[in-house]
């Protein structure tokens, strides 16, 4: 069984994002970049399935500028066998990314495609579902547990009401929740080994997909600031303030 | 052209965020049609027709619609989409699961988690966990939009009498099988719509200690929330998680107990009207968004909180 795992390069989750002064976007120069956190869970799950003898090959793929190669390389360092980078500049919407991934799926013919449930930069939560629709494959989104069966997966999904379990036939798409597993760190020897693993580079323009944005970003603003609050010295004072000043209890 | 709203329901009742999504839909165009896809969902369809903002209900019946499976629902919406300029649903796990499937087939770039409708083609939406807000304009002829339910008031629930039309079901997608749903039943207000939310974080130290949160929530008739750290540690189930990848809440009062206030948690609660933080670390980032901060050991503060509430003559419910 072959698993394709899509990973995205995003601003590191610990960075306090700042809006550019001209309101054209957020500051990305000299900002630490990392793998989108739930994409780490996606790689981890694929590598675990390989270690358990259930998967034969794990291919990591990213779409984006040249530097996204680092993100693919990191996936190789934690156990993916080889990588693919689809090179594309500028803004890529989830629709464009899913069309590019569709082209690769048609060529690579994986049994499963894993990715994070949401990217923490644009917070769109679309790519997995879109790819699934384009391929007409089943989807299991927000997965927190995956059990591989003969020709299907039993997946536990995190939904607003609690948990849901579905069975999806292979081939299928799974988008991973942060609770699916605990991603490992790459060891130094594995980082060195990953440097020798192949990364195939493909130009998006060679895949015959129109990736031009359909959405114009007119401006980006800071969120409204909250007024600074006060510190209270005791629980009694807190309750009095809530009752008589804020009038919420 | 009219707007198509996708209703979320359990065949008997409409789910609360459907009301918020209808308000948003009506701000795009007053001719709101609502599609309800289900199995024996007459009661829920009737409830939908009672909403004054809804001008027409489209009911689609099929055994394979008993449970929500996006692969079964999407083709129905795609077929109906021809007559509509916008397809709208809430950006909860229902709409997040469903809408991108519809958008991809319609070859439309979806706009997710909209917090404000600026015009029929321009929307405001948070990015980077709400640390920035983007004003975006869709150039697609047909627009697929999910709205952040807590950013729109729920619509009026009675007084309407929209006609209910039946539409043909689509074929079952055989590759996905619903097995079970484990819902946590509770008499408490729902986290997404509660007036008061009491949330616990890693500082609670154990699932057992969440009893302190429960007692306070009982007293205030509040929903119970949690940080991702508390859910990851197994103190409480995932449906309580507030934050970037959990639920977004906007209660009148949010009480954060033993929560440090990571960016990802703030994304889910910082729009609350009044925020209280109780934490023993005076430098915790949660204090930067709190209206009232109490630097204290929660294991002493929470029992005192209950005592003080007991002294009050009345507590708002």
C-alpha cells in the first residue's frame, strides 16, 4: 500500500503574526517557517503504518516556492521514502492545490492520501475535501484514530458533538487531527540520511492546471484590540466586579 | 439570484447554527432558499419553513441521508446549485466537511469561516488564528461560503410559512459507510451558544480536578470548555475544545482557569464579551486579553468562587 502525504510550509505556530503596515498581508520576511502542525501528524501516521508493515512506500509532497523543499526534506527525515515538490510561485488557493495534487495522484496512484485537516496560515480547511471530490474518492476528515482493515479504513473523526466512526474503502483521503498521534522528532542521523533521499521537482505550469487565484485579497487588518483589563486581588473582589460592574452574573 | 442555505439537522430538529447561517445568508440576498437533506426529516423541514427569513424549503429524502455523509450530500447540492448565486452553510464540522466537496465540483474557490458579509462578493474572514482579518473578493460566478456561526445572530425561529418543495435524491456513494456517532449528552447549554463558558486548561492537572470546573459551571448555568492541552492530556473529551482547531465561542462571560493562553486558544475565545482569567502565573498571556485577572492558585480560588456565588441573592441564568 502506497501513501502520499501532502505537507505545507507555513509560519511557525509559535510566531506572533504581524500585519504589514500597508495592509497588503502579513509579515513573512525573516519569520520562522515550519511544517503545518497537523501535516506532521499525517506524516507520522503514514510512517507508523509503514513500520507496522501495512504500507510499503510513503511519498511526501509539497506545493509552493522552492523553499518548500525544506518541508519535504523534513518529512523525509522522519521516515518518508521520497519526495515531490510542485514548484509554484504566488498565492495558491486550496482549489488550485487540490487540482495539482489530483494530477500527481493520477500519476503516482497511491492507495491513500493523508494531510493535515487545516493549514494554520489561511485556516481554510478545504484541500483534502476538494481533492477527494475531484477524485470521487471517500474522505475521512478530522481523523483522530485510523484502523487499517483489508480494503478499507475505519476512522474515528472529531466532530462538534463528539466522535464519529466511519468506514471508507481504499483508495481514500484522510485529513488528520492533532490528536491522531504524537509526531516524532527527526534524529541527526536520519536528517543526514534524508539529504540523500530523492525529491522530484515538477513545475506547476507543466501540469496543465490553471492556478490563478479566484479570490482577490483586498486588504489585511489587525484584529480589534481588547481594552486592557485589571487585576483583582481576591475572589470576593472578582465576584463583586462581575456582579456590579460587568453585570454578567 | 437567490441564495441556497444548507441546513444542518438531525431529521427531527434543526441544529442551532443553522439559524446563524440563515441570518448570514439573508445579508447576501433576501431570497433565501434552504435545502434539507435527510431521512424522514419532515419535522425538521417544517421547522425550517417556519423561519421568516426562509422563502422556500427544498426537502430531499433518502435512506442514505439518515446520517450526514458529505459524499452523499454534496451531489444533491451541486445539482441544485445551478439556480443559485451563493451556497452557504456554517463553518462548523458539518459545513467544513461538506462545502469544499461542493465547491471543487463547481470549480469555485471557497471562502471559509466568514465573519462579516461586506457585499455579495466581498467578505471578511480571520486568518492566522484570528491574528489578522482579510477582506476578500470572490471573482467566481458562483460562490461557496461557510460562515462563522458565532459572528451572526440566530434568526427568528417562528412566524414564517415557506412552501416545502421536494427534490430528487442523488444515488448513494457506496464507498463510505457511517458506523456510529458517540455524542456526549448533557443538560448543560451547548458550548457554541452558551451565555457563560467556564474552561479549564493544563493547570487543572487531572480529569478528576475538572469537577471544580463542573461545580462552578453548574452554579452559573455555564457550558464547559477546555484548552487543547487539557483535551490532549485526556482530562476531558474533544467536543469541549475551544481554539483555532476546536470551537469558537463568544459568550457574555468566559472564565479561563489554569489556561496559559496560547495563540491557538485565544483564537477561539478572545471575542467573548467579558473574559476572566484565573492563573497562578502572573505573566501568562491569558491576562493580556482578560478584563478581570486573578493571580491565584486555582485549587484555592475555585472553592472560594463557589462560596462567594453562594452569598449572592441571585445569579443570572
